[in-house]
C-alpha cells in the first residue's frame, strides 16, 4: 500500500497534465527531483507512472559504471519499455551520450504524453566529459519538442543543485522538486500511531519509508525496536550505514564529526573540537568538515533568536532526521546486534531515550509551530527559534518573533515532552524567571507551552500545544 506523498503526487500529476494538454512553446517538461537515499524517490515516481497510465521508460544509472555499459543499458531500457517506437532501440549500441539520448527522443511518441525517468541522473552524467552539456543540447533540440515529462532523480543533493546552477548548461530548463522524509503525520498513518507515540515513531524511523513500513499496526515503539534489533538486516539497522556510505564515503573526519554531534550530543564548535580523538580535531579541519556536512544537509547550525544577533553562539545539530536516532542509538549497538545481543541495544534505548528525545524533538516542534503560525492569535509570528547564552544557561526552548533578528519577541515557550506529567504552574514560573535574560523579552511577554499530553488548567500559559495539535500541522 502506498501511503502519503499526496502533495508530491499532485504536483507531478499537474506537470503531466500540462504536458498532456499541450499549448506551451516547449511540449516537454523536465523535472529535477532530489532527495536522500532511501527517502522514496523511486517508489514515488513508480507510483506516479502507474497512476498516469502513460507510456514510459525507466532507466537506473549505476555509479562509476563503464561509460559504454551505461550507454548500452540506456538503449536496452528504451527497447524494453512500452513506448510505441521502442523497437528503434533494439540491438543498438550508442557510441556517445548524445547518441543514446537521441535514440530515446526518437522513440518517444509525437501524439501522446509520455514519461521518461532517469534515476540517479548525476551518476549517468558524471561518466561523460561534458555530459550535462550533451543533455542540454538533446533536450533543446529534440526531447523538449516531444510531449514528455522527463524526471531526473538524484540522491546527491549538492550534485543535483549544481545541475541547476547558473553557470551550468541545464540552468533554467527544469522544474526543481525536493522529496523530504515522510512527515510526522505520514509516519503516524503508516505506523498506526497517534500523539506522543506518533512522534516517537517519527524520531526513531527518521521518516524513512523503508523503515516505517516494518512498523506493524499495533506495535509500540518498544515492540518495534525489540523486533528490529533482533535482525542485523532490519531496515532500521542498515539504513544509517547506507546513508553514511553515500553521503560521507571514506571521509573518516566527517564521520567522526557527525558522531560527536549525533552520538555524543556536542553542539558548540569548541565542544565538538574537544570530542575528537587524540587531543581533539584541528580547528581548520573541523571548520572544513562542518562546512561540508552543512552543504550536504547532514548538519544544521542554529543561532539564538532575539532582538540581538548572536552568530557567535551557533549550535550544531544533525539535520538529517534519518541519522538522528541512528547515530545516537543504532551505530553504537552494531557490534551487539551482529553477535545476537539486540537486547543490549534495547536496554541502551530504554536507559537513554527519554533524555535524548527531549532534545531531539525540539527542532521537530519548532518546525511544526512554523507550519501552524502565523494564525489569528499570533499574526505577527514569522520566525520560530530558541534562545541560549554562551554558557547555555538558561535555555529558552521556543521564541516566536516577527523576523530574524527580531524587532519584537512575540512569545517565549517551554517544551516538556513527557508522558507522565502535564505542564503546570511550576513550568510557567521557571520560564518567566529565565525569560529576563532574553534580549527583547520582558515580564509582559506572553508564555506558551508545548507538551506531549496536556496542561493543568490555569497553568499560566497564553497557549499550549499538545502532540496531537502539532501532528495536525503536518496534515495540511
């Protein structure tokens, strides 16, 4: 069963209908669809093609494959497709990428809309000197003149962005789409969970479809982990390894920096630096690694939100939701899982998950609020963040402001992600005491709260959002 991705399917269908109806200068439309490995790009496109009922060809590129092998494979994919003129590609061996793409263009029908999928397009193009230029020429001369929706998929986010850079031949010729991990609401639907358990499912699976689909209906988080940790081949166990192989490859430094942030919980530059082995990371090397990891969207850097800019107080966190839980819990347990002691991994989760979850859920909460606001009660809130000083004490979980940096702190809030005790007056009083440290805030600043369950009546908050409220933010 295919769950979720309604917005992405609707967008692809709109583009396909534009091709089908015609009336544009260029009959064809090209789409660059990028997203992390195992996020469901191929599954999404396969579902779309099946629903469209259009003749299509699907080609899967192979990384670092011999050039001639790729050209032959592309011709074979065309020949095996249901395109009306697929026979034109039978028993052919194109000598160049231009020849192979021309063969593809000639097989496309003139009188009906079709779909062409090139999965991992950067892998195909990088095998040919000037490959992007060849794609551009064939697109301009032949492919765009056919009623075709050309879907170029890629997992290397930076490589896909480079394809559309202003100095690249294909610039301005394609519509860009980004496929993110499943949202908390989509994970909830897939796992049959709600409330706090839905967010637990999201944090643990990282929104990866292949992991979430192993979460059977009726399973608690503990049931799912006990099952997953028993099998070294479970999607949860293998997912992070495959993501890291594709994203950082053999870069030991990048891997170690990711571990310092994701597994050891270090957030500031100085703390990450000290976490390196043999005396810590060299400052210059660490700066370069942090830049690379941010460019690859593996790490994010947050700055305090207030009326005073504080770029020197930047804090790092794992940006890829698929790696947050994996780095903290799965990778440290791989040796135990391989020797059949998944129970030790479960025990480690039980001991450390509550405190880890309190920190890991914060960016998810902020993103949820950013989707809910502004609203009639908070019409001036355009930015959601947090605030902290140099020594990290006190920390304010939520700041709602009009801009970044803010000219006005609209509200300040606390996140208490616990299932055993609701928000109460003590939480409000503690927040009010800490708030005096925040530039732009004061005694009249409204207080808000976020809780996994509920708040006691008259707790002193102007508004309280529960886990179920936040889940609704992702159902639009």
